[in-house]
């Protein structure tokens, strides 16, 4: 049991030394990337979409899925979550570049 813990710690340290990130940080980025890809697909955007393009795509989607037009509140929530996720990614990129 002691060897297994030692190997796990060494593997984590090797991951940190090779990538500069801990394993759980890499897993979080992977999950975030998947969610961002789903959000882009929902809004019909590519990876290099600007803030204005995200807001415009969200506006168009909301006009189609709004409950007053035959959509559901779940669709509206999904559209809002997709917009918020992609705008947060843009904000993160801006702060990382500064």
C-alpha cells in the first residue's frame, strides 16, 4: 500500500514537472473544453468567435427557443448558460494576456 501511494505521488510530481500543471488541473481544463465545445455547437459558433458574435448568436437562438414562441424555459437556460460560458472564456483570455 505504501508503494502505491509513493508511485501516485511521484506520478503527480512528474505530471507537474512535465506540463506545469497538476493532474486535476488538466482534467478540469478538459471538462471545460468539452463544455465550451457544446456551447459553441448550441450557438452555432466557431472557436474564434468575438464577443459581438456570441451575443448576436445568443439573441438569434433566444428568439427561436423563447417560451412565447413555442420553446421551453430549459432551452432558454441552456442558451444563457452557453453564452455565459463563452463570454467567461473570452474574459479569461483577456486577463491572461494582460
